[in-house]
C-alpha cells in the first residue's frame, strides 16, 4: 500500500503550524534565561536584605 498524500491546503496548513512551532523553539532559551535572572534576583534580595 502506498501512503496517502494529504491535500495541498492541508499540507500548507501543517507546514505553517510547524514553522510557528519552530519560531517558539528559538525563543525558549531567551525566556529561560530571563526566568533564571528573575529567580537569581529574588534569591539575592532575600539573602542581602531579609537574611532568610
């Protein structure tokens, strides 16, 4: 049995969705870095100012 080819419209929609997901993957390290900086700032403030 040969695989069934999806219609052109469906294939284009799938490609667009994959491209959007790929763009999110490129942004994730940036967001992760920002989250780590925020966590580090919270720890520094607690240690320096609150002595917890």
